[in-house]
């Protein structure tokens, strides 16, 4: 059960980082390094980014 929660958190963190920090940016480099960088930023800043991304999705700003 704990693994599923960690997996869902990582998915939400990746999605939130793409919606907030990396919004409207071109990322140049190896695709694996880009994904790991976005995932790392998302997991570290997840508690802050996930609510912001949800609000941005609801209110479209």
C-alpha cells in the first residue's frame, strides 16, 4: 500500500512541476535527464507545487 502512495505522489509531483515550474519552457538536453530533473524538483517541492497546479488547472491561469 505504501508503494502505491509513493508512486501516486511521484506522478502528481511530476505533473505539478510541469504545470508550474516548467510551464512555457523549452527544455534542451537528454530526455532522461530532463525527466529526472523535473521529477526531482516535483518531489522536493511537491507539497507546494501540487496545490498550485490544481488551482491553475481549475481556474485556467
